[in-house]
C-alpha cells in the first residue's frame, strides 16, 4: 500500500489488517521524500475516533523528532534537509463540514474508516483539495475501512465491486472542457488482511479466536476475512437471498385477481422508493416449484429514484414522479391484469409548506395515497416476522428485478445509540426499507395459534395487532369484574 503510486487507494477489509499504521507509515514516507512541500490532513468522522489515531501517532512520531502542536492538532515533522512537512488531524461530523476545506492545498488526504461516512459527498469535495503548487510532488488520497457501517454501499460500489480480489487498477476518463483532451484518473482497492499483519499475529496469537467469538457468522466473516458481502452488524439478519428472492418469471404465475397495492417513501435530494406488492392467495407457485403461502407479500416491481450513486436522489418533481407511478399502475393492469387497489405512503407527503402538498401534487396525476402507519420499531417487527414466516416458510418475497431493495436491505445497520438500539441507522440507505415497512404495516401479520397453545393467550403482545390487544384487554377487564361479584 505504501509503495503504490496510484492517486487514490482504498486499503480495507479485515480487522487487524494494520490500516491505521499503514496510513501513518505512508505519511512518514511521503513527508520524508518531499519535506516542507508535503502537507497532509487526516480525517475521521468524529473527534472521539480521531483521538485514537492521534494517540497512535504519539507512540510513533516523537521517536523521529516530530513536534506536536496540540492547539492546532498538527504534527511538524523533522527537517530532513528539505524543510519540515506538516500533518493535520481533523474530523467531519457533517457532510457539509467538508466545504470548510475548499481552497486548501494538501499533497496527501487520509480518510480513516470511510464506511462511517453515509455519503461519498464530503469525500468527493475533499478530493478537490489534493493538489500542490510545487512541481514534481506525487499527490494522492488514501482511504481505509471495514465492511459494514452506514457508508458500506458507496464504498463497496466504488472500490470493491469493480474487482473484489483487489490490486487491479480502475481507470476513469474525463474530458478537459477547454482543450478536450482526455484525462485519466486511477484508483485501486488493496485488501487489508489479518494474516498480513505479522506483528499482530506474533504478539497476539489469540486475536483470531477473539474475532471468531465476536458473534454471528456474517460478523465473523466480515471481520476475520474482510468479506464485503457479509455485513457486520446487519439489521436484517433474517434476510436470505435463496429464500426470499424469486425468479422474474414468477410474474407470469400470479393470478390477475390477486390483491395488488403499492407503498412509497418519498425523497428528493435522497432517493424515493416506490414498491408494488401482491398478496398471495395460496393457489400459485413459482417457476422453480416454490408454493407461495396464503397471505404472503410479494414485491413484484420497484421504482427507486436514485442517480446511480448510492443514496443520491434524482430530485424529480412530485408531478413527474406521480406520472411515472401512474404509468406503472397502467402497465401492471394492461400486461398482467393486476389492478392497484390502494397505496400507502410516508405521512410527511401530506404536509403543506406554503403550497400544495406532495400528496396533492400526485393526486393531480391520478395517483392517490393513504397515510402509512409510520411506527418504526413495530414496523421493523412486522418486516422481520414476514421474513421469518411460519415453519421456515417466508411470508415476504422479492422478485429478482427489485435490484435496489435487494441491494440495500442486507447492508442496513443497527443504530449504535443505546436509546435506539431496536431501530436501524437512519444515516444508511434506508429508503427501500422504509417503504417496505409501510407495506408490511398496511397488512400486519401475527403468529397463528397452534394446537396445544394456551388459547387464553394465543399470542405475545408484540405479535398482536392493536385491535387484538384491545379485545384481549376488554376480555380481561370483563372477566375481572365477573370474578369480583362471584358469578
């Protein structure tokens, strides 16, 4: 990684791969080569995370005579005959904080734990600061990260997906708008592997066992092997592609009389997500022979308003989106015989802010919505129950054409705060999940009582709908009154 001459390097994967030491080592090499012409900046998302990196630098840099300025959070490197290089430490709590660095010049920009950044936007802005007025300086950007985190999707798409094995240079071409010459930019993914960190393996041979005891198989594979398809801390551990994804040909098996409805999570700067669902009646099977049980929800179509960059919305007007939704409704009716009976959407679309609401704008195109039940934790419970289903048979499915639902659902993370540990991290790309939650809450499903169950309490309170809880409470109150008068 240190020897790599490419402009943009992502070094990441397994825990214990030596990522922080790699970044600090890269700076030592760069600053020793260019002296005072070298100016670096080290970013992390929060100050608490940054303090860990600063502490590690204090174990290393004083040994070579570097001087720390605590007020400026800056190292002044020793003069090696070319003047003294400088390394700054900064944190970016919010994406817009990156705007404070526009106009700055850095020969090295380091982004530690890039997957902690929900969006690539601040990093894209910082890329413009990687430059030097001195000739002959090899400038560059270096990033690190582990699988998981709110930024998993964009990091995986930019650095891992083009070549999961790593080491292969990806070249992008851009055109100079004045000279029209082609400009090439290079980036590369270098896997960080635990087995390559020989010092850690020697000094702490039990570290592998520690990681293997960390939790689920997904977590262990992500931390130990650096597998980007296995998500550490995944919110929906109940989702399995082989169980929940159906072939596209399933559409032809769905009876035209099936109940069909849609759900929507609105977005403008962020993506919007619209899903069309069919309620199975238990009479049909998929082309690969799976019978879809009665009451199951099948997501047969989606429209995800994304630019192609993860978590970046298309900024389409509500009227335009409404016309697009109307076109899909008509296509389902004309081609598949499915008539959309109703739609549920985020209640926020009914709010007026100095003009017609989003719901009103869409109604003018012939697309109407009802307010979705927006309760979060009960909604996630409904999604989980349907993913689990009964007797190992799911009650929630997705056609393989629902690309963005299938892409984003497995990578969503638990909220890290103790106050919301049953919620997901809303900084992630959660728009398709929110829309799915609205759909499941519109048709709540509860575990059926089986023979041998105590029929006085056929379900746990968390498995009941509101009406069932109300009925049970009324029944208990009446029984208590009856008992009190001795009848």
